[in-house]
C-alpha cells in the first residue's frame, strides 16, 4: 500500500502533537481513593486547605514569586528535603533607635524560625520584609498584612549586590578603554574594542540627532552610563544567578527620576516658556493648557519607569513559567519541547535586553533635546 507524502506528514504531525499527552513516567498511586471516610474528614480538609501547598504547580509559582522579589541573602541552590542552603549571607542594616547591624544568617539561627535577635531587639523576615516582633516572632495581621513596626531597611540585598557588581565592572571596563585611548593614540585595545562601536553608536545615532551638535556633550556621560548600566543588569538577569534588578520597580523608578531631574534642571527658558505660556495660543487657553503640559513632564519619566519594569518582569515570568513546564509534563517529548521553547525565548530575551537599554537611552536623549530646543524652532512654526 502506498501512502502519499501529504498523508504521511499528517500522520507524523498528529503523532508528535499527541505525544505530550502520553505519560512516560511511572504511574502514581492514588491513595486518597482507598481512605476511609470519617466524621471529622471535613475539618481535616479545611485545615489542609490553609496549609502550605506541596503540589508541583504551586511550588513552581512560589519559586517564581521568590525569584521576582529581592532577597536578603544570596542562595545558589537549596535542598528542600534536607533544608540545606548553599550561598552566603548579606549584611542587614536597620535604623531602629540607632544603627542595627548583623548578618542575614541570624534569621536562621535565632530564637525562632525566621527571627533574629540583636541588642535585645527581635526582628522577623517575612516575605523579604523585616518586621519588629517578640522572641516568638509573632506577627499581628490585619486584612492579611502584618501591622508590626517596620524599621528603616538599609540592608545590602541581592539587587544591591548586582548593582555594585555592574558598577565595578563598568568602572574597570571603561577606565581601561580610556587608558587604551591615551596609550595608543586614540585607538582602543583589549575589551574596549568590542564596546567602542557601541559608544560611537550612542553618540552618533542617539545623542547628536536628538539633542543637537551644540549641547550633546554634557549629556554623553549620563547617556552612556544609563545605556550600559541597564544593558548589563538586563543580561545579568538572564544568568542562573537569579538577579531581577531591572524587574524591580524601585530601580526603574530611580532611573526615571534621574532622567526627570536632569531634564528639569538643565532645560532652557524656551522649554519652560512652551509649558507655562505657549506661543501662538489664545491667552484663555494658556491657563487651561499649562497644567496639562506640566503634568506631561511627569508622565514622560513615568512611562520610562513602567516600560522598562513591565518588559523585564514579563520576560522573567514567561521564561520561568516555560521552564517550570518541564517539571509538569510527564513525558520526555513535552519536557524537550519546553526546553527548546525556553532556549528560544532566552535568545529573544537577549534582544530585549539590548532593546530596552536602547529605548530608555533614546527617550532620555529625546527629553534632553526637548529641554534644550533653540528659539528658532519656535519661529519656524509661525
């Protein structure tokens, strides 16, 4: 019997699609089906509903949530069965009637689980937030949120370690690039050869077209810093070390605030004139448009903050969710497909890392250019 190529391809495609639904793992025994029904079964079920979930899907969700949060220690790996953690502690710095300084390992060796004692004070680490408690670590909750006093937390967290690491890397990298220019007569050497074209691209394709030949130089240091800072942090977040710095809204808000402050304090009078007293607009309309234009100066950096935060956060969630599918599928083909999809998405995330750094730098340069626009641009509209 001869089978046509189209029919053969259809049969193979159908077989491949159905493979993920065929379990290749050892069958699991359902012990709940043979349990004896007792009178207090309903009470036990109610108690178990509030217990910590132990199924695979809940564990994956918990792991993703833990990854997205900042951490007060650096953990490389952990064994859930033995409770062993492999990593190192980070400094805890609190302002509570003075500086309180101790290591995060104190939370694991305190009078109670997750409770640290220092100078007669007791602190509990709950969802990576530090609360002041008693020796037993009692948390008073209202509407599902603890109401205990939270001391000012100035700790060196995992995100801070990532920021310091990237700052040191950038300093060494570009200090070496500057020295190579001085030694070789303006010719880059070493690792600087790779980054020199990116520096020139930021200058010629981002700074000069958006700010102008006259005023771009005073912004170049900030534009280069913000571009490589965001780029390196984005790439660091794709490593197995588990950093999620640019996926933290506090970090993106700080970067956007810097752009807003630089734009505000370096803008010329023509920029403020267009905001508070727009030329060519009837006087009554100026009083209506001025608050809207002023609000627009705040909305612009807000959009910078949300764009970077949302894109990086969504990328981390999607990538880790796809990786988690490998532990949910009970067939080798399903796990293999999940791995292939996660690998392809990781390559796409590298592109996103460059793209988000470019967009943030481009829009910052655009705002700087608007703040330094010359008066002759206004006259061209009349």
